[in-house]
C-alpha cells in the first residue's frame, strides 16, 4: 500500500480503542472480525472504522472481514506498540504520580523505568514500584539509560527548561502534560496533552447532541 | 451558515489552542487576525485553520482576516465557553487532585465547585480550595447543586456504578478519566479521556516523522 500523505490524528486516536474489542472477540473463539462489528460495539460509523483499519495497511477478506491475529498485529505495528519502549517521567507531583500508577501503559509497550523530581523529600522514594531519582542528574542518567521517551509533568514554569535538558539528553519523544507549548529541536516529536481539548469536545457534544462529533 | 452534518473532533480539539494566540495578538494592539498567522504561530496548515474557524460560523474580511474580538467570541460561543458551567469531580485520588489544581479550567468557564470521595480521611478536607464531600450523598447533593457536568476520576472498577448514580442525579455531561467505556442514558454526553490515544499519537509521530499527523 502506498504511504498516505498524512495520518489523521482522529484515526490514530481511535485505533487503540479497537484493540480490546478485537481481543474480546478472539477470546470468544472468533477468527475473523469485520469493521461493522467493531463499529457497532463502539457506536462508531462503520465506514470510518474501515478507513481507520485501512490506514494500518491491512487488507480484509471479502465477506469475512479481517483475520483477527493479523488485524491486532497490523494495528500494534502501526502504533509502534509491538515492542516495548522504555520511558522516564519528569515531575512526580499529583499528575505524575497518577501516571506512574496507570496500568494501561505496560499493556501498550510503554515501560516507565524511572521518574525524576527535584523535591528532596521525594528523591529515593518508590511510587507505584517506580524509583524517584534526583532531577539534577537526569541529563546523565537518561543518557546512561538510553531512554528515548519522556513524560513531562513538571509545573508549566519549568517546562521549557526541562524540555531543553531532555532534548539534550537524547529524548526523541516528549509527551507533554504541562500546559505550555514547547520549542524543541526538529528531531524531537512532541505530543501535547491538552486538557482544554477534552473539555471542548464534552461541551460541543452537550450543546449539539444531535450533531455527531467524529 | 448551514449547520454542518457533523463536527470534526480534531477541529474541536484544535480550536482551544487558537485562543491564546489570538489573545496575544490582541494585546499587541492588532484588530484583525488571519488564519495564516495563527497557522504559522502553531505550525499548522493554514487551510486547516481556515476550515476550523469556518466551523464556528464566522466570516472573514477579504485581505484583512477576522476581526479579533468577533473571532474570540465565535470560538468561545461554539465551544460553549462563553458562560461558566459548574461541575463536580468524583474521586479525589492522585489524578482527581491534579485536576482540582488545574488552573486552566476556570479560564474556560469550567468551575469545579465540589468534589466527592468515599475515603473517610479525605471527606471534609479542602484540596486546592475545593471541598471534598461524602460520595455516599452525592446523588442528593448534585441534585441540590443543579450541577450538569461531572469529572469522573474514580478507579475503573467503580466507574460504571458511579456513572449510573451521576446520570440519575441529573448529570448531562460526563468527562470520563477512568479507562472504562461507560454505558449511559442517551441524554448524557460522555467525553472519554484515553491516555492510550495520546501515546499512540506520540509513537506514530516518532516512527514516521516525515508524515504529518493532522
């Protein structure tokens, strides 16, 4: 399949939600799954689900749908979830602590191996099984770990400074939970988690319940 | 303008990020702003920004762009952010506590007036200025408050039961931070915050840096 010109962020956002549906069907002994079945289960439009699945490069079998194992593989490979990635978290405050305890990450191959904080009372502690290290030495430690992904949960006022250090330490993927828009070198991918975006979607769904948001 | 058949979730997600850019230009004394300027500032495609702005119903002035005040109004009205909405939060754990401390919500008209928890040690406490009430009585209290929005940050295993209570208490907008897909009555809008979705986007950006995700 030819590489598409760009990926739809909505497609990428939806793909993870298909995996548990597919796994449930597999456990029921099914060998094939159709876009229609996934769409019904998740109350989505089946044409949209078909388009989403096509983006992973998989081809279905007419009248049967997709072989379940191949489909899981195709989605996980497309998302880069077929191999484990080590990551660090910087900023073990309330949000950071919540993320350290989130069990879903390991399921998707994201392994938070350590966290950094500058608070002396936190350094050395273990939160949800993950050790809190001194943020002052994160530059050297991240290089030693060879980690490429960082979750950024520091206060907004420290966000840019921390991002600079992380980029310098070889981080290539920055998952930014601070409200701040970061300036990073071109080789660093940033995913900005914007809580306002979720609230915008909720309000639009409430205001115009008859208009689907897709 | 005719009502569009559906709203693009990506558009709704992007619109909030335009507001700070527009406000900055206004503070610099500008009276008009073009989609091109916003696009450059946020490193987005200008055609996409133009489409996003069109969804709010605003019409630009040829060669000048959009009157800044009208544009802010149009976006805020479209998102329902032009008036304050009261909300409650249920589940004052780490994530709940982080959200209670998030200063951006009030800016967008979301006022978390109270939180509920079932932990006796938390009930009666005040976190980030917000009182923690007994979750056992949330049904009656939410009805008394007349609140229509709830942020759900309870453990996944309590999520459906809590959602049932909230729907029964008159909640019309449920912002679901638990990993669980909820079953709710038709009159309740749900916004599911899926942390996996953000990680999927980050990984796809890392794997295929040359392919824009839009």
